């Protein structure tokens, strides 16, 4: 039987270019991918044979596909943006500053820094990327009873209610009913990965893992990240987790806001579901008697690849992870690599304000893609 390359030079160049557009195309990765590329394989029979999608035939491992991109994003605050004490105190309680200013000076300050009842009217669902960050709101401190005081998230939906599905329409190879089912599965994954109370306490995200197609290459990296977290294998890439020995959730609500879209993939037989959501987690220290509430804000972009089973080797009803990225506010940039977020509390912030030299970032600002955020680890302007 004659043999020929499984991927033509033109197809391979097209794949590398697509990978670069996804932030995965460095020279080192290009060399690694080319080295992994199979040179020859048996010629397929004349009858149609299902394949793996382009880009997965050589199956870059979890760390090979996302390792360098993850480290780059980590440097700009993907693992965390340190909470600057001075900014946080002013943002949460500007009266500490305004009460000591001369009469008349306060009139020149932002109107949002004056005391007024916070608007709690629920926001309409997000259907497009916002054009600017949310306005600053009444600067009351969060409390055990009102953990979202002083946060724009007070107007966001609670938990899964904030993950609203767009209207399903036939797209690419998928019918309207198939798209509707895929949207529902994507929502279930986000809920299981970011809102499940047990997962938030560090438990294994079993429900979320069951939704991923076991035929997707590189999943051993996900398992490794859960079993032995490290900088290379970090479960926070996909799952929100806190150390129960350190903090506990305040109440049961996690505020959620974002959107989900569907589009045709670059290749025949591919459809993409793109998701972009921000989750706000109020926590308190686990020790008895703790009352100070801190909030960690996590934004995730996760894209799911939906494959035509008549063209590709896949499992019906399962999801393929195509691209993922995340940002977390109020957790140390240089923290332990244990797979948990570590919220910072005012009572523990005894640092020189001049030590926080990175750019100030608003963790509630959803007007830019995560890849457009500053690369340096900076400070959050509010929590």
C-alpha cells in the first residue's frame, strides 16, 4: 500500500497560522508541533473515515498547548492581581478621605464618592461586549449580611441565573435543536466548574469532567493539575477553587455576568461556542469569629468546539475544549502553586504602597478581551 503525508504542507501552514491567532504560536511551540507531526501514515480507504479535527491530529499535550500562553497570561495577572491597600480603602470607603478634606473640596470629587443608596435594580442580560467599565457605586464595605455592598455585581444575577443562553439557530453542520442542546451542555459545564459549592471548596469537579469528550487529546494534563497542582499544571485554568482551611464562602450567592455566542468554525464540520463570564466570590476567613468579607473576581473565556460525528472521531453529546483563558482579581501574583485562589484581606495588608508598581486594573471591566489586558501583574482598583 502506498503512503503519503497525513497533512499537506499547505494544511499544516494554515493550522500553525490559526494557532498563532489563538495566542499559541511561538517559535518554540512551532518547532515542538513540527517535531510531533507524523511524517507518514497509511493511505485511508476510499470510503469516508472519521478523523480528529485539524490541530488535534498530533494532539499537543495540555501543557504544550497552553503552557507558554498560560505563563504569559499569568505575568499579566491571570493567576492574580494584588489588592493594593490604599486603592482598596479609598474605593471601599472614600469617606475616610473626604471627611478630612476642606469644605468645598468634596464637590470636585466624583459623584459616586458621595453617600447615596446603592442601585440594586437587576441588569438586563449582556448580549454584546460592553463599551466601558461599570460605574463606581456606593462605597459601603461588604458585610456578612450584604457581601456585595460597594460592588457593581450587586446588580448581577445570582449563580447559574447569570448564564443566560442565546437563541439557538442552525449553525454550520448543526441543526437548531443540536445547537440548543450544545448551548445547554456548555452552560452546565460552566456551572459545574465555577459554581458548584463542593468544587469551590476544592473538591474534584467530577460533573464538569464528565462533559468533556474522553477522546480529546491532552486530558491527562487536566487530571494531573487536579492531582498535583503546579505552575505548569494549574487547575484554576478551568475551575474556581478555594482552600477550605483558609476561607469559606459568605452566603450561597456567587454573582455572575457575561455572554455566550455561537459561530461556524474555520473548517467544515466545526462549530464554536464562545463564552465570556465573570464570577464574583465573597469569602471570609475560616477561623471562628471572622467577619471581614473579601471578594475575589474571576473572569473566564472558554471556547467549546463542536464536531460533526460524521467527519471526526468524537463522542456524541460531549464537549471539546478549544481555548481557555482567565483572570483573577484579589489573589496574590506570587502565591503558592497549590491550585487555589488566596483572597487578600485588609487586616493582612501591611505593605509599602510603593511596592505595587503594576498598572491599576478594574476587575469588573468587561469591555476588553482578556488578551488585551496589561501584561504586568498590577493592582485592582476595587473589589
